[in-house]
C-alpha cells in the first residue's frame, strides 16, 4: 500500500464508489444544523431566523446576542463608531479595556469619520484629546497615528497621500477586527464548521490519493464526481 | 461629543433623576475604558467614590451594571484608580452584587472584581467571608464560563492565609476548581490551576498532595503553551511551595528549562519575571541537580540583571532565586556565580525594601563562603563597609546575616581578605555583636571570632589580638565558662576558638591560652553534659599538648593534669558518650599527630535549613580525623 | 475494548508479556508472570541483559497507543529499558540497542534508538516510578510519561510499517517491573493525550487551503444556497442570496414552481396515492419513469403494497399477477418482489417478517426514489452539492480507516458537525 507508484494503487470504478457513497447516511437534521451554524456564526441573523421558521432547526444560541454583534458591526460600517463603542462596552467592557490596538483603531476610525463629515475642527480637538495620548502610551501606534492625523493637513482628504484611510475598506477592516474580538470574548467559535468540513474533504481526498485511485470531487461548488483517468 | 468630565461627575449625584445618573455613569464608562489618561482625570475629580456610592444603593439592574463596569475600568491599569476603588469600599459592594438575582449584574460585578484583583494592590480577601465566598464558589460552576473563570481568578487572590484557604475549602472550592481544571480553553484551565495552587500553597495535608499532583501536569503543560499566560509560573511557584516531593516531578517535565526560556525572552513582563524567578527559586531550594540544570540553562546574566530591576517585586524574586542557587557548594566553587551576583547583591543590601535586604544579606552569606572570586568581588564592590554597617542594623535578621556573612568571609580567608576584614571591622562591633540582644547574633560573633583565629599563622594571631586590643582571647574565655549562663553551642565554639588560637599561634598561642585563665573552663568542659562541648574541650587538650616530646608541651600537659584533665579524660574513656570522643581521647593520650597544621575547626556554614551547614561541619571534622 | 488504544480496534491489543519471546540464551534470566517481569540472572555485563515482548504488536489500526510500566524494584543498578521493538529484534539486549527498537532507560534517562549510545532525553526513573509509553501513529513519534508528566517526544519519524511490540528489558539482579496494558486505570492522562493528538491533527487539517471561490464569489454561500434551494427552503435561500451572496444569485419563480410540482408528486407517493403520483410524474417530466425501470418497478411494488395494506387481497393478487411478476428486471427487483408477495400468505401481514414494507418508511423511500428520478431526468442531481461533498467526505474517510490510516481514524468528523457521529 502507498508505495507512491500509480500502478500499485487499487482502482475503484464509479459504480463501486457510488455504492460506497450510498452507504454514507447523511441526516437532513444534521445538515440543517450545519447550515444554521454557518448562518449564526457569520452573523446572518435574518437568514438564521427565516431558516428556523422554514426548517424547524433551532439556532442553538441567542439570536439577540448575534444581533448585538451584527449591529455593532454595521454601526462601524455605517461610520457610527461612537455607537459601536458604546454597544461594545455594554456587551463586555473588557474588550476595549484590554485590546489596546483595537481600541486605538476605533478611535482612529472615529477621527476618519469626522474628517469625512468635514467636521475638521472637531476632528482636530478629538485627535488631541483622544488619539495623541494613546500614541504616547503605546509608541507602536505612533506611525499609524501620524498617518491618520495627516488627514487633517490636506484640503481634500480624499485625494491626499493617505487617502486610503478614507476608503470604505478601512471601515470594513475596523469592523472585522471588532467582530473577531467580540466573538473571541464570547468564547464562541470564530469560524463556522462548514469550511472545516470542506477542508477535511480536501485533505482526506489528497490523503487517499496516495493509496487509491477513485472518483474525486474536484470542484466543491458543483460537487461533481470525476471519474479517475483510464489506465495506461 | 460628551459633556466635560466635571459636568459628568456633577451629574452623578446632583439630581434625583435616575436616567440622568445612568447616562452619566455610562458616558464616564465609555470615556475611560482603555483610556488611562481619562481615568486619571476622573479619579482626580473624585468620580470613583460617587460611582461606588451609586453601586451601593439599590438602584436597579441597568445602573448597577454600568456602575460595576465603571468601577472595574477605574481599577484597571491605573494604580491611583485601584487605590480609589479600594478606599471607597468598592470591592465590598461588588461582592454583594455577586448575589444579585439579575444575571447581568452578576456578570458585570464578576468582571469588575477580576479587574480589581488583577492588581497586586488588591486586598487579601478580608471581606470574603460567608455569603460572598459561598457565592463565588457557586459561580465556579456557572454555565457562563466567563463568569466561572472570573470566580476562579478572584478565589486565587483569596487564599493568602491558612484561615482563608480553610474557608475556601470549607465552602467547597476544591471541587469547583477541579471541574474547571478540565475545561477545554487554556485560559480557564490556567485560572483554575492558579486558584488551586493558591488554595493548596503551604498546606501539607496529604489530601492536598494528591490534588497538587493532579494540578502539576496541567500547569507544566500550560508552561509550554505558546500563548503563555503570565500567571502560570507564579501559580507553579505557589503549588511547589513547601512540597519538595513535587519538585522532582516538575523538574522531570523540564519545568526548569521552560521557565528559563521565559527569562531569555526580552519581552518578559515584570509579572512573568516575578513568577518565573520565584518558581525557579523554589525548584532549586533542595536539589543540587536542579541548581545544576538552572546553571546549564544559561540565564544567569538575566537573573543577575533582575537583581537590579526597577520593579521591587522582581528584585525580591531574583534575590530569592539567587539565594536558592547559592545553596549549592559545588555550583559556587565551579562557576563564577558568586562573583557575578555579589556586586548586585551588595546594591540590594541598600534596597528600600527591608525584605529584599534580608534575602540579599542571607544570600551573600552563602556566596562568600569559600569562594575566592566571590570574596574578591565583595572587596572590590566595597561590600565590606556595607556588611559592617549592617551589623548595627535595627532589624535583628539583618544583623544576624551580616555577622554570618563576615563569619563566612573569614572562613579559609586569604591573607588579603583577612586583612581587609580586620581593617573594616572595628573590634567594638564584635563586642557589640557578642552582647547583642538577639542570641543568634551572639552566636555569630563567637563563630566569627573562631574563624578569625583559624587556618592562619602565628603572625596573624598576633595581629588579630592587636586588632582586639588584646581582649579577643578574654572574650573567648569568658564565653567558654561553663559556670556562666552561656548556651552549650556557643561554649563549644568558644572552646574551638581557643583551640584555634593554640593551633595557629603555635608556641606563643599555646602559652597565651594557658595564661588566659581558660584551663579550668577547658577541664570542666571535659565532663560537660553536652557532647559538643566535651568534644571541643578534648580538642583544646590535644592542641595544648602539642608538639609531643617538647619540654614546653610536657609542662602544659602537667599543668592540665594538675587541673584534673587526666582524670576527666579517663572518665571519658571508661564511659564513652560517643565513639568520636573515645577515639580522639586515645589520640590525645600521646600519639604522634599533625593536628597542628590546620586541623582546628574553622566555622563555616550555609544558612540553616539547607542541610548544608551540617555538611560543612562534617567536612571539617573529616579533615580533623584524617590528619590525626 | 482496551483502554490503551484511542478507539476500539478490530485487532487484538497486547495483554501481557510473552514468556516465549525471550532471547535465545538470556530468556532464562527473566521470571515472567503475566504482566510482571523480574531479573534473576547474574547481571554483571551488558551481555547479561534480557528483554521481553508483549504477546501482540500495537494494533495496526490504532492512532494512539499507550501502556505503562511500574518499577516495582530498581534492583542493583536500575538498568531498566522501556519501549517498543519489532519481533525481529533479538531480546538479549535492552530495548533501543538494536535497529527497529526504541527504549528509554532508567539509569541515565537516555533515549536509545538502534544504538548502544543513547541521547540525553529525560530524568532517570527508579523504584516507585510509573513510566508511560505513548506511540502516536498520527505524528509518527514515541514519547514517554513519568508519573503522569509528559516528558516530550523521544523518537520522531518512527516508520509506521514497523510492527512494534511493547517491550521491556532488565539487566541487573532484582530489577522488577509490572506493566499495565489498560486493564487498570492509567496514572497518565491518556484521554488527554488522545485529545491533544487530535487537536494537533485538526489544526493541520484546518490549515488546508480551500480551493478557489465559486461563481458568485463565495464557495460557502453557494453551497448553502444550493442546499436551501434543493430542499425547498425558499425564503432562507432568498435571504442567503441577498445577504451572503450580495444578490449575485436569487431564487427564480420557475424554480419554485418546478420544485413545488415535484414536491406534490412526492407528497402523493408518500401518502400512498401511487397511481396519481405516477400520472403526475409523467405529466411533469415525460419519459422520466420509462428511463428508470428500477424506480418504476419500485412504484409498481408500492401500488401492490398499498392494496395489501387496504386488505384488498384479491386486487393485490390480480395486480401482482398481471403487472408485477413480469416487471421485475434485476435481482434486486426479484428480491423485493418475493418479499412483497410473501405478505399475502399472512393474515396479519403487518406482523409478518416483511411487515415493514407496509410502513411509512417504505412509502417515503418510494417517494424519494421518484423525486430523485425526476431530478435526474431533468439533468439535476438527487442531492445538493453540499450533501454530495459530505457523502464524499464520509466515503473517503471510511476508505482511509479501512486502509489502516492512523490519521483518518483519529479525525473527528463529528466534532465539526453539529450532532455526534453523523459520519462515523
């Protein structure tokens, strides 16, 4: 077994393999839970709620808590950082207390939003009061701090050398960092189980390739079985 | 933008409007979380007592939650904040809040307590009596694992005294913590192990041994966790405390290597350093091969540097660690440990912290023993003056250790060291030590004197006598007097001191002893009830009867016989109290021997409790026996 | 089941030392009783050493194997070696001195692998110590545990082809050890070791990169969408299409209508209205049933079963004779036919050996077969892509386990799945 030469490997034809596939029983209830886990972990509250109604699968967690998390995420995505901070602190005050970098990034985002709204004077005041002291306390943030404050120096922040900070992508970045921190603090799975299973499939097929020639699924999206190439 | 800090603080108590207060607390909380500077501002505006006051009144869940969160934030990362929380009684109110029916309040209070107890300034749990304790133990089993972890972290800080430990055990803490120890997440396991270590620390009960054995593998495993939690080494130190049986098991699992690796990491935080140094100190307390392992781990430079750390706790832990290392005779002789640690140890003798001074001086006692590089380092560092100054320190502990260090310094001292010590130590200090209020200091004084006359030449003896203004011998004679109220141990050392004068001073020394009025004491001591005293007296007789065949010696033997020595020796031979004395008595009766060259008992000794002092004394006696 | 392996194996597990296994000459220096071994030889030189093997090798399908040896007496010098060796290794030396032999020695704490010169490894061990030996066939390494504390990996890259037996060797008088092959509780935390091994493996597997994204940009989203659509969870599918896939796909009314019709057919079959179901199917996808004779036969059978169920014995008999008996094509069909006809012989057919054919399950099977046939005929699969992937995962894993793959046996699919044991 497994000496590495193709000719040594046993070959399983499609018909035989199909019988093996048929022997694998997949309970719809289990797959439904897998779907629910995906929706819940990724924060698709509405879909999760609908799925509960349509399939009778319980979400397993408090959808309200997810809503909190999603609303926090959306608040950042909308540019309402202050609201996000307040909500996070209500959810778990330890998060922003302990994660200095995240805390800094939120304040940075706040400044960016003030600039975006053209509230330059307020932005300046905010930078002095909230951002500068953090830079002093954590020298690691100084570089980023300088880049951010540079926004204030330009007439049009959108076309200045640090304009990337004004991108929506910056909001997304901050939102994701915050989302991950909340998930971690809730001692909840950060990743849904579905990708894990698909990774397992890829890993297991590669593993079995060393020992057998058999019909594989190469394209996960279609889930099509591909017959092994004919013997030479 | 929120209102100004002063406005917010004013709103906390001014109006009776509940919503306004709630909003003010929440605003303050949101400003101070993660913001040290703002915390400082609010603390100085007196916000903490006001928030704590709100926490104490029955203000309803939402307000309690906000207040608890604010209190927790104030207590995190800012010493002034912790102080303010403690001073305003915040901890007691948070503990009360643990018993709330409202789960959100319990969670918020737990988190706040965790923040408070993260600070080393947090109180030992004086308030953790009765219901609060029961509640905490109950929370160990909370479905919300975050709460359970917090409960464990708070409990870990509530086990400082045997009474507190007993109270936690009584409340059923052990079971809850063991259950938490089996949790999947390392953070939970670490919290449980930390609390268990604190709970079991110093308790010798057999049951606790079994639990410790169960906890040890978890802690050792956590040491290897990539995301190491800072508390693990400290918990390990607490677990190993007073439990030598576990030291081997921990070392088997390469705990020493793993701990040493922490010290090698430049990012090692103060807390991690303290725990690591304490754990290493404990592991090296009893076992020579553990000290060897630590020496081989090549972290001595880091440990030496830690002796000068700005953080007092790090310095104290480093002192403790070096003290354990210094118990190793072999390590001291074979490496430069002594020479490397001596200079920083001397700086620690002037540490602001008394405890550090005591540990440092105790460590120096060991370091300077018999190692010439260390002794030279002491001289070079100007340590002598410091040691001499410490002999008059207010704390008896320091006087004992200083005298002890001087005593060890004089043990087998080179001519340079001997001269330097006598020059630095005024005779009056020795006299003061000999009549110190503390008996341990008196004993050290005699032993110091004993070493002054040991292993040296007649000229050295003369010089030492001159140093004392001619009264050193008299001091030895008076403290060898069986009729005086002197403890046997000190009498025996005084006799050894006389013996040393006789041996090192040769003819002049022997004559001086004979003329000193010591003879009646020596003869009387031959039939003392104390073994050690009799043995020392026999040695004196032997020394005075040397060299055989010389007229002067014959005369001294005759004088001793006239004083009743022969009769006393015969009595010993017929009724030998110990084999040791029996044999030496026979030798004293007239055999050839070379006891003159250095057979005298110099008194060197490592600190008690190490088992080494005994070893050293055995060694000296071996020398004597073989030379006879 | 032995406690010493991570799961119950179809191979035997070591139970005791094999008295017969001893070295050519030196076996006489060992007194072997069940799990105990005592040295009774001269013990003056290295050539006086004697080892003993367990009765069987480590089960070849085990992922993690563990046993413990308690040192009853260190004897004169404590030259005790503990480890593994293959059956070819001569037993008149301590484990570790020969090739295919691995040992941890008590006197110096060294680890020996095919050499008389060991590597510094762990502490020494002596009377009263319990030494555990862990063969991790997932990571291909051997490690030791002293008094419950893990000493770390002693030997890496152990070839899995080697059939290793637990093995101990003694060398000086009065040395005595007692092995625990799992008959009593271990001192070490074996379940913990298994869990750790599994964690390491899972971590490696989860580091596998997923292949490129799907058409709509999200592999996961598309699989989930396909599954929801396949099972008629239209509302959820619509929400996923909108929220997860950003509107790149949506549910078409035609799809819904199509699926609803198929659902109606299946419902009719499941309710026992077989004739109606067949007519509806023919109208919906003409030719579908003709193309799948096995399904058609299954439906004929179901019709017969419904008649039996309704106690219309005469009608059933007539139908059986006229339609059924001539329609059976495959062996499988024949078998089903016989089972079905046998029902007529009983007064209480429900209580007969083939009574379950009259249950709801049989109706549902027939309905499912019909649905699948309709989908297949219109070029669609009976399963969604997601389900096909999961089935493939299950089949591949089962194949790996049958081929003795240590890692696959260790992988817990159920840990990643919501409910336990789905694919086991």
